[in-house]
């Protein structure tokens, strides 16, 4: 990009530089998965996918606010269990810090298809 400016005395100045538009991070969070040991194994865990991030944290809560799962390992994924039992539809909170140090927080619901 090039910036041009003409001052009060008729002097012209210019400068060049790069401007980044948007964020340096991409995050994909599914809103449903099928943890039923039937069908494709790829759907057995709830996984967040992201690139361009420095840190990651996910927490999953039930409707009463009880934390069912948390992790800072994006590769781990949640298996739909809490204390060895299958759970119902729940709420998630995902925090991701971009390479530029900006923190993003995402909220939503997870539908478990059985």
C-alpha cells in the first residue's frame, strides 16, 4: 500500500507499508458429532481445528454449569463422557490466542447425535 500526502506548503510525501486486514487465525468448531462407536471414527470425538494460534483452551459445561471437560491440547478431543458416563447436549467455551497475542473466545452448543 502506498500513502500520499500533500502538506500545507505544497510538499508531497509518501510512505509504503503492509496492512493486515482481518485476523491471523482460523478456527473451526463443529456444532455436532456422532460419538456412538458406529460409522466413521472421525466423528467419535469433538475436535476443534485451528491454525495460526499460539495457545488453545477448551472447556465444556452442562446446563447446570458443571465443567465436564477441559483441555489445552487441540489434538486431544472430547469423547462425550463425564465420570465414565455419556452426557447429553452441552455448552462449550473455546479460548484461542492468535500469533499476534490477541485472545478470541467462542461459545456454543454441542449436539450429540446417537
